[in-house]
């Protein structure tokens, strides 16, 4: 797995997850055989590859119990480019999209240096060119950079508002206007996403829950199941042999505040 704050490429065991609601744009491809995909409100489809929009409840399964998956953080891409990417992926023949993702897997696997892959390089391997980066009000960019760099830190809205010299209500309004998602929802997703950084480690679950910002194990388990459709222990048990290559955060661009 290539793990970074903006992109993730995973190839490995799928398990048998329940419904999940990822905060990222998801591109799925079977490693072998076909996948069963159910998106909320739509009939189940048998697919070789598929795209699922961010914050969309869905489930995916495979008799082969393996999958390749690309996670793209939506706030890192221009809105129009994100919509175009999703539309293009959905219109691409499944065999072609699956082949592109499998080819990317082989390219990443045989790359000598995998800890220094930038989002632009990641995008080029999969999509042929870097995806255009969204620019933010600098006050929001600073908050997003902190979320991405240290997602396990407790980050109250009141703290962010004060740092931006805004009221809490104005900060929350500006944050959603810039990112298209609420501060609370994005903070919850980044925290749950941070679990992937430790997925192949032998670690105490209760301690991990506290270390990445959850008040207790119950909240930890509930959040992980909501985002991944699996209990934390199931994720860890299926990731013991997983190689994880971690990439550092790249600061977001910003535009002058309105």
C-alpha cells in the first residue's frame, strides 16, 4: 500500500465488508475475477472496475477476496476536475479502467523509491497527468494542512477559528464553502483514514484509539466500521503481511482571502 495524505493505492485482501462511506473518491478494480458493487439507492452490479463518489454509502465484495483500490482526497482537486475525473472513469470501459489500475500496481510495485512519490507522480502513473490542485483561502489551507499532517491531533473548531481571527460560526461556514464538507465530517474522516498508517503493525487497539484522537474504543470501532465497513481488528488481521510505503504531506496551495 502507498499511503499519503492526498492519495492511497491499496492492493490486497478485501475481506467481507459491510456498507462503508469513504470520504475519498474511490476507484475499485478486481485483481482477478469480478466485484459485486452496491451503491445506496442503486441495484447491485457485477463489475471489473468502478468509481464511487466521496461520502457515498456503498459495499463491495469479491469471491477472490482481493481488490485494488485508489483513494483520491476530493479537497485536493479542483471541483471541475474532480467531476470530470469521476465522469471519465465511469464512462471508461471496465476492462480498460481495471487494466490501468493493475498496470499502475505493477509500476508502483517495481519502483525503487516508493516513499517519495508525490501526488503529481501518483496521478501521472494512473491517469497520465497530474490532477489540477484546488486552491484555498489561506486560513482554511492552514487548517487542512494541519489535519493532513497530524490527523490524530484533537483540533477543535474554536481553536481553528481563533487562529483565523474568525468567529466559530463564520469559520465553519467558510470551511464548508471551501471544502464542500463540514469541518466535523472531514475531521472524522481524516482521523479514521489515519488508521491505515498503522494497519500492518502489532499494536494495542485501545492504545491506538487514544493515540489517533478517539475518546475511547467504542467511538473508535464505530467510526472505523462506518468508514471502512470492517471492524478495526478485521483490518489489522488482514494487513499483517501488507507492505506500507508512507509519503509526506505536500502543503496545499491558497488564494487570497475574500
